[in-house]
């Protein structure tokens, strides 16, 4: 496993680090995805799903949910990539400086990183999401097996989520 600290501090190094991170997310996110499914299956919606940037952990969680509900992979990817059109993460971080979230350059070096590194870090890229889904396929044997073995989400629970969210 390669970590961001081991990558060169360049845009291409950050790109590889982001793919590494996304490939690690399915295992790490499994309990959190289970919690999301539990909430939805028990009618606790609307539900807010978020993370610091709203694109990495949130992006994967929502992508898994959408795929589970039968949304085509291409549509899920299009939805994920909308992040690049509707969000300005760098502006969000700058606005949070006074809130002391530990993300702005006065607290952490995130905004002091080179521009090419920030551009990659703040973006949603199809290669990132594909890295996560490759692991779901290769390591877990596909989405259904991932949900059941890694997240403990049974077909019955998935059906309850679908019943709560879909008009059939």
C-alpha cells in the first residue's frame, strides 16, 4: 500500500495518492455504509451524508447507494463528477478559516500546498471512483458480495432501503 506521504508532492503524485485512498475506502467505509443503510431502511430520511469535502467518503457512500438501487454505473459517475461543476472546495476551505476546522492554511498546510496538488486534491475524478469500484469487484467479488460480507447488509435490508426510497 502506498500512502500520500510516500508520493512526490506534485500533481501526479497527489493523483496517485488519491487513487490509493479511494482503493482503501471500501473496506474503511463498510461500517459507515451499513449505518447509512440502517437509517434508510428504518425510515430515517431525509438523511444527511457528509465528509470534509463532500466528494470522497460521501461520493463513495452515495455511489454505492445509487448502484444498489439500480442506477446505472455511468449515471453514478456523472453524478459524482457534478462535484467539479457545483462546488468550489478551495473557497469553502478559505471560508472556514475563522471556524478553525483545521483545514485552512493558518492551521494546516492544505491551502499552502502547490496549486497543481490542490487542483487534484479538490477535484472529483472518474479514476478515483473507479479505483474504489475496482476494489469492490476484485477484493470483495462485486457490489452484492461487498455489501453482504464487508458491510453486513443483507438482501432483505437492501430491499427495505429500496422500498423506502423508490416508487415501484
